[in-house]
C-alpha cells in the first residue's frame, strides 16, 4: 500500500493547501457538513494513522455516521478538506447501520458475497477463513439459517464477517454492537484486534456507547452536537 497516493475532497468555502498524507491515512482539516439548517459536523480537525484502532463516540445525532461517511468517501464536505487514501491502493470495507444483507439467502450465502478470486488463492482458502470467523464469532451452527429468520445479533455478526472476509486494509463499522450483548461485543473487539495486530487492519468503529468502548484499547474521538470534543486515550475521557 502506498498511502501517499491520496484523494482530496475540498469543500467550497475553504480550498486550503493540498499536500501528501504522510503517515496519516485520513486527514480532516476544518471540515463542516450541513444538511439544510442542520450542522452535522462543525470545523472538524483530525487525522487517523494506518494501523490505528479508533472509536468514534457520541450521543444520537452527534455526527458519528456523518464522520464515517466522510472517511469512506460517501459524503462530501461543505467546507474544509478531507484526504482519504486512494481506493486503488487501500481497500475500505464498511458495515453500515442498515446491514445490507440479502434476506432470502442463508448466512453462508451472504458471506460468499465477499469472495473475490483476486484476493483468495482458491475457494477452499476462503471457506477456511469463513469457518474460522464463524467459530470465533459464535455462529458456526447458524450458517444454513436464512437471514430473514436470523435475530439482530446474528445479522450483525454476518455483516461484520462479510466485511472482514473481503480482507480490507481499513474496516469501518457504524454501531457494530447495536444488537450484541457485552460478551459478544467483547468477542468482536478481540477479533478486530487480531486482524489489527496480524494484518495491520485499521479499525474505525462508531458507537453511541462510550462506556462499552472505553473498555477496549484504542483511541476515542468523541463528538457532541457536531463538534469534536475529545480525542485521545479512553482513560482520560
Ligand atoms: N441525510 C440527512 N438529511 C438530513 N439530516 C441529516 C442527514 N444525515 C444526518 N442528518 C442529521 O445530522 C445530524 C448528525 O447525524 P448523524 O447521523 O451523523 O449522527 P449520529 O451520531 O450517527 O446519530 P445516531 O447515533 O442516531 O446514528 C443529526 O441531527 C441528523 O438528524
Ligand atoms: Mg449514526
């Protein structure tokens, strides 16, 4: 990966000066996002390095999904500058709040949607990764269940596993533990931590539940009413 090759999205009101990303995978400079009269994000300045684990926290409406939208390139700023890595060099996999699963297909069939012959040597290798993830996330006995018959927690795990099976450089998840209990949330963190340590995967995880993610190791970016209030280690917030 060459993260020097970045894309820059510039808001209309502030053109700024273009530069390389350096060690930063993502960089936001004085970025604001509005929806009509609503100021979803206000003058956000932040950077995220390759290999970081970052939790974006804040109450409902604080701007978490908007921030993730900027990082994933789904949303453009009204002002300020957003630099993200080039998709040709860095693959970002996203788990949205609406999980975007195929209801009439089974859990396993939904996972196979991540299969790509350019990133796996063969289907056997993919199947092994699939079964390993099913084991550690605890749904190995549910692979034949149709999504329409699955509960919220299982659907969430399938969406997360599908994203991981695409072997992303960056994993972005919006409220990935919304339907998970604390034990499953911890197990998810441990899986993401392994991918982070072993594969260098950058993790960006949005949660309204600050108290939960404070228990996990990573950096917190806390938003309130569209403003970045705090960024740093969980123990100081
Ligand atoms: N597409 C949109 N159109 C209009 N307003 C929007 C849109 N997206 C977000 N907003 C508003 O922008 C603000 C920030 O929303 P955002 O979804 O980023 O917050 P959030 O922290 O993700 O909230 P939640 O925890 O409920 O998911 C809110 O006031 C929201 O109503
Ligand atoms: Mg949201």
